[in-house]
């Protein structure tokens, strides 16, 4: 059985990740499409990550490879990309 508290913590974690992605992207003047294409993912996938979702109502669970690619595009270390 999935612990509801852990599920809520994960949902908040990925929402915070999405906010960080959005802030960094906007600060650098990049479009969502530019970041997505440069990281090798679809625009749809990137937009969902900024919202902390993989599908409506389902929290995101991005791959490590995707996170590293996004960090490279945004020129921030993965440790600063990820919430505490």
C-alpha cells in the first residue's frame, strides 16, 4: 500500500522542481520549446515537468538523464536544479 504522506511529499517535490525549471528558463529568456528541444525531450514532456506532472493528476518522475540534460541546457548543476 502506498503511503499517502509520501505521495504528497513527492507531489510537492516535483512541483518545486517544476518551479525551479520555470524560473531558470525565464531568467535566461528561453522558451519551453527551446529548452525541450535542446535537452532532447518533447515540448509536451517539458511543459508537464514544469507543472510537476507526467500525465494530468500523475506526479512527474523524470529520468536522471533528462534532469542532467536540462541542467546542461539551463547551465545549472543538477544539485541546484533539484529541491532539497
